[in-house]
């Protein structure tokens, strides 16, 4: 049976990317791998350097939310210096979400999908999420930390009560444990493969997103600062913004909270 914790010796065999994850730090416990990643980056850590924690005491999600991070999940942050224009910052979250969803699907057999802007879902339930923090100098991104959290070998009872109806785990979905090391390794390989899209025109990301999009053609509502917009989700543009077809025309959103009103059309 697969161990519930992250095993360094297995990771060394699994990691197959050329530069992502070749340098790594694994810790038993930390407030957040994001904090450790920024510290490493400031120390001169290499691009692709990866921080993994067995558990986090103050895992971070979007909008300042806390992410429950007990042992048994995959809690990972990657440092990078992408050197792209700041208007393309959204692409970083897009490629991290795609890399994570594909890794989950490859390693578990579950049909993971991405829900804009940063969730990885199994059906209607969230199984993971990504978060990107950047440091901007002038008009360009000087440095970034790309993070992923995946509920892998956790029971539903391990999660906070308030999220149990909307969140799931790979253990709960499949009835078996999965290799944290394999999921992490595949995610980094996928991320490395998508990395060139950051400096290209970004057009290649839209069709890739469409393959994994949980909201494709769904009727949705997006909340932006307390204002709601309704329409049909139509994927993303080259900057990673959500495209929404509304009665008034096409709208694009760089951020917001989305919920599906009706399932996607066949």
C-alpha cells in the first residue's frame, strides 16, 4: 500500500523533468511551502527549485483563504524567474492548473478537469488548487512562485467540515492510496512542457485549456467585487482571461469567483 507521506527516496526515482524539481527541499512541517519558496528564491535558488511539505499549518488559497493541509496531501511550490510581461501573469496559473490536472488524471485514472481560474475538480467537487505569486520589476515579472495543493491520500473526514460537501480527495474517489511522488513528478514534467507557452503568443493555451475545461459551454455566474455577471463560458484568451458570452456581448475577466448555473452543453 502506498505511504500517506512524501518519500524523498521515491521522489528521486520518479522526477523526470530536465530542470523542474531537480533541486528540491522536503520538510516535515511549515506554515506554507510558498513562504519557504520565496526564501529560497531570495537566497538565489535555481529556476525549477521545488519545495514540498508533509503538512502545512497555514496553507494559502485564493483571496487570503486558508487551505487545510494535513499529511497525506501534496503541498508543493516551485520557484521561477519567467521574465515575461506582467500582463501575461495569468498564464502562469493556467499552465500550473493544466499541469496539475493532467498529472492527477495520469496517476489516478480519475477524470480531472480545470475550473477557471485555479481549481482542479473531479465532477463538481474540488480536489486541488493552484496559486501563483509574482514579483514585478517595471513591466516584467522578475520572479514567481507557482504552488499546487492536491487532496491525495486524505479521507473526507480529514477535511474541514465546511468544505466537505464541495471538496473531495483521490482516496475517497478511488478507494485506494496514490503516490504523492508520482503525481508531483508528472505535474513538474507537464509544467516544464508547457513553459514555452509563456513566451509565445499564448494562443496555444486556449485549445489546451479547452481539452480540460470543466466549464466549457456551461451557463455560469461570475462575481467580481460583488457585481455578478451571467453568461455562457467560452474558454480563455491568450492572457488567461475567462471569456463569457452574455446577452450584451462578449466579456472577459481577469479574476472573479465562478459557479456553474447549468452543466455544460453536449
